[in-house]
C-alpha cells in the first residue's frame, strides 16, 4: 500500500513501525478499533530538525501546509479547576482559544498549556505532539475542516516522523468532538 504523500522516502503503515512511536502513541495504534483501519494510518520518517510547521513545509513542500494539522494543548480554567484539552486545527490556521475553545469547555479563561506540562502528561516530545494517544480524560477538539480532509499529516509523538491518516480517523479518536469554527484564519 502506498502512502498518500509520495515525497517521503520511508512511509509505511504505522502498525508496521510501532517501535518508532512513543509508548502512548504505539498503544493507541495497537488498540485502535475505529472504522478507519489502523493500516490506513501511515508513519513517514522525517528530519527532526524541521519538525515545526514552517520549517517542515519549507523543506518537504509548501503544499503540505494545506494538508497538515497542528495539535496544541490548552488549559481551561473555571473557578479553581483546570481542564486540559487538545485542539487539532489546520496548520494554515490557528486555534480560536478565547472563542470556540472557551465556550465549548465552559471555561472562564483558556490559555496554551505550559510546554513542560504538555510534554510530561502526554509522554510526547514538544514539536511532535499528536492527537493519537492523548490522556484518556482529555477532550480532543477537532476542527471540522480537519475531519473532512482525505488525508492529514500530523505529529507522531516525536519530532522525528509524522503520521498521515484520513481526517475521519481523528474524528473517531477517544474524547474527540468535531467543531465548526475551532480554527480561525491566520498563522498557527
């Protein structure tokens, strides 16, 4: 089976490359039972030095900006309680933190979670955080544009490598809620 983006030298179904994934991501791929078969989730090897979106698309092709999504971790506060959540939006957009996210989570204030918190609680590397294998109690807010994409390129849990999967796969992940208007125009 060929990967949907042919520009990568090493692209294979993720279940064949479990050892390249962080433990939480590997466990999620092994346990996957959604309508999109795990074999349609690809791992593509990529240079960790260009893991950030701007550097990645400059190196691998500007068209990937429209075919990729970023996963960001947010902290929503209401009263004395904090809820962590992940948001998946197209890479060419940014998360509507103070609008859509705040309203959906019923928070008074929402901000991006500190890097140390996101890394520690996900077991993933900063710059590679993916919606696959997130903590079970976290909401995953997925922009409807991502869910509608034929294939989406996202982080793999590490700075080296990316995952490519149908948008429908992300809509079926544990805790996923598909929202219109989660992404707003502008750089991530």
